[in-house]
């Protein structure tokens, strides 16, 4: 089977469409939403409205640039969850309508599974089983990937995700949204040992990032009492020290998971996997631990339809289709 599939992603604040043919992603069209910048975070209702405006032109561009006609499609794929319910509803409704009008199968995709399967879009590809650290604004998970559609979560955050810790800390520093990439940028010029932030200990392989976020807030409060210009004068060092602490917490559990499972094939996925500090630390550990490390191309790290497309391809090959009464799920487990 060599299916041609249209994939739609609308879980948060990017409207995206992609075409995959014979297992090869032909394009990855993404419309971002700048409307959220002045609010310092994603506003769900505004995200839903922007998806409604963007979904038709984004899909039209995906079909046109791939040179694929609607009648040549074998299936329509969409993100069912997890994500913002209103945003998911836009993509789900459009996908259902289009699949019904063309009388072709509908494929639901788990957003978190898709982040992991983004590693199979381009070479090099990890071998099964591999261990994936999935890090995004809404999720932090350690997953044992046994096959394309056989995954087991062995550890996850019990409160805030690491991406949320980055973005909310950036907001405390009065950096514009999204602030995580800006922390990474300033950290590159700073001294990571300038300030010390505490780790949060959790049982087993689970994470918690609410504690460091609170500690960071009180740290800034106390320092600004002494010097109102503290943040402006020490931005690089503050960002470098915070980033070092967050990456240290991620790596502690990843190393433990690798030791406990004996898996040396290590992958990272999700928006935070674009962080240069995290990538550098993974490269360092690869040499120290003998890991084979895999990171998707930058365009497949953040939310995108290319990863939805590759996940849909593997589901199509196994005949895993959805009924037309399928509804989005804001909370959806792997």
C-alpha cells in the first residue's frame, strides 16, 4: 500500500497541513498565530477563531504545493488530542467533513505519539526499542517506544511541563511570548553557574517543575529588592543558570530510565527539543554513556502536520481508521 494522506494539526496555536505520499512527507505548511503575543500566552478562544480562518487556505496550499488533487487522497488524518478542545474541534470537524465528502477513511492521531513518530520522517531513524523524552509546553514524558504504534509511558510530569516552566519563567523576566526560545538565546551568552536553583525530587521516573518555577519567582523578588535593575543587568546569567537547572532535572531521569531499561537508543521530541542547551547536553551524554541520540529536524519539533502525517501513514498500513462520530479529546493518553 502506498497511500496519499492529507494531515491536519490544530491542537494549540498553529494551524498546519501536510501531504504524505508513499511514506514521504511532501510538505509541511504552518500558519502561526501572533494574536497571543500581547497576552503573554495562548488564549483558547482566540486560537479557535484563528484556526477557523486559517484551516482552508493552509489545506489548499498543502494540496497545491504537493501537486495533489483532492480526488487522489486515500485518507484524511487529524489531531484528536491532547490539546485545547476548541482548537481541536476545528481540525476534527473539517477532517470529518472532508473525509465524508470524498468518501475516504478518517484517521485520528494522538498528538504525543506523533511527536515521537516525527523521528521517522527523515534519516537517521532510531531502532526499536528506543527511549523518547518528549518535552513540550504541555507535556513532559519518558516513553519506551517498542514499535510504531506500541508505546509505554514510564515517567511524566505530575504538574507543570518543562516548556511551561520555560515560558512562565520568561514571563517573570518580562520577556515577550513565547519566552522559552529567548531564554535559550540569552543563556548562550551567560554563565550557567552564576546562580543555583533547586531540583524537585519525585518518585521513580516522574517529574515536577512547579517547585523550580516558584523558587525562581522568589529569587527574582529578593534580588530586585536589593537592585531594581538586577534582571536587566544579569539577564544572560539568569537565563543560563535557569536553563542549566531545568536541563539537569530532565537529564537525571533520562539517565535513570536508560540505566533501568538498558536502552541506549535515545530520542527527544516536542517543542523544547529545539533548545540548543538541551541538544548540547544530550550530545555530551551520548559520548559519556554510549548513547545513539536522535533529534527531529527543527520544523518537526514544534506542533506541525508533518508529524501527524507520518503517524497517520503507519496507522493506515495497519487499517486503524476512525468512525465519523469521533470527537476531540483535550486529555488523551498515549
